[in-house]
């Protein structure tokens, strides 16, 4: 029995049948127009899932009406939207864009770094996820988040690597924590979902050991939902064609098996 423990986000989408790049030219055009190179991991991942329904309600922008864009572009648009009100001193005191309107764009870096925004929480749309422009050249850069209630310059580290962020997006979608879109799509493509609940992690270990799966060896990844100490573990049984997701939060196993 061959158990794959350390799958990458790209390996996961490929095992579910998303093997052919479908948005390569679109992404290359985006890079050319913005004079940048996306991290290869992000480029390859998006080229497989962009404009596909699988992650259409996930916390990453893959739909046809959304592409990554820079936070400085967002600030520019905010300044233009508010410009006619900048004559009001009281309005300026409270407006987040006003300080940026008073200095050249070349000096904005003194207030905040530029981030390539790549996703948001689909359900509420109050959190943006992004990569620092200066870190785009890294193979696996960190991902940061900015909440709409915070200052424009207040970006916090949310994932130490891009791969962690992408895997989080995938696992949250497969488990269906907010939307069941991914499950519905995969059902239509011949995959069945089973959830088994347990009273303790020891029971989980015993059940998995019967299938020759080592819980401690399963890949471990964060989730955007649940308790602060929540996480997933995951692996793929090549013989059974079954993807296992252990959810620490509710001590359950999600099994996604090909019919």
C-alpha cells in the first residue's frame, strides 16, 4: 500500500483531475502588463484552477472576474474616490487614504509596503491576503493579511509560506467549512465524501493504523477557521484512491474516495 504523506497543493489538485494548465496565457499577460513575475508555485497553481468551479467560493481569487492586484492600486483608487471630500478637514482626519494623497507615490513605502493581493475571505470579504512585492522573487514567500477594520499599513503574517496558504485554502474548501462547492464539484466528477467522527485522537490513530496510515506522518497544515490551535493532517492512499483529511478541531476524518 502506497501512502503519500507530503503532498504539495499542486499535487492535490492534480490528483482530483486538474492536470491541464488552462490559464497560462492569461497569467503571462498579467505578468507582462504589471512588469512582474509571479512566484512559480502561485503561477502553476492558478494556471490549473483558475476559472474552474472547484475553488470558486474559496479564500483565493480564481474566478474570471478577479485577478491579483497591488495594494498601491487600491490606495490610488481610494484617493480618487475620496478626492472631492478632501476639502473638509474633519473628513480628512478620519480618512485612511488622505495621508497618502499628500505625498508622492514614490514615498508611500515610508508608510506601507506594496502587497500583491491574491485572495480574500469569500464569505464576508473583510480580510485580504497578499504577498509583499519585494518578496515575489522568493520561491515560497510568506503570505500576509489585512483586515478592513485595521489601518492600511497594518498587515500581519498569516502563513509562513505560500504553499501553506494554498494548502489551507484547498483543505478548507474540501472539508466544506464555509461552502460545499468543492464537494459538489468533485461529487459530479466521481468522488465520494465520507466523514467519521471520533471521541479522541487515540481512536483516530487506531482507526488509521488499520489502514496502515501513520497519523503523525501525515502532512500538517493550518486552517483559517476553527479554534486557534486547529489544524489538518492529510495524506493520499494511492491504492484505494482515497484522500484522508484529519480535522483536529472536531476530531474527525474526512475521506474523499474515487468511485
